[in-house]
C-alpha cells in the first residue's frame, strides 16, 4: 500500500500552481486520505507482535518532488526489543560531515509493548 504522502504527490503533481495553491494544506489532505482509508477498511496495518515489525522499503523513503525519492532511514539495527532506528537524509549527513561541532538532543521514545 502506498504511503499517504505518495498518494497526494501522485494526485497533485500534474496540477497547475494556481490549482495547487487553492488546495487544502498537506496535513489536511493527509487526514482526508487516512479517513478515507479507514472508511474503506484499508488503514495501514498496525503490527501486534514486536518481532513482526518489518519496515517495508516504501516506508523508508518519501517524495519531496515529482519523480524524486529520498531515503530517510539511515540505519535499522534489526527487529528486536532493543531496536534502534536512525532517521536522516543523505543530504543532512553530508551537512553534518562538514561541521566541526555537533549539538545533539537525543529523544528516546519507547513504543508500548505489543501484546501477542
């Protein structure tokens, strides 16, 4: 199943700038797609067992522009209770390589334990 942002990009890239300017915000469009998927009974699946969480390739990229896919999942340690995911684009990594000093804020968000 395509990600919500991909669905919106596919539908809006061929529109003129005037029409795109008249559309709702991206957040509002995403919410409309999510609501429609829920109504059709096809929401994105939520895993119920931690070991079965597999991130499909389509969820590791996004399309900021038409016909351009950007990867933002730099690393995935593996499906396990101590899993580490690193989200960053290659463009941001290149910027970090040029800097002498990094100021980092770590935010460790734990998912609630999935029940079997």
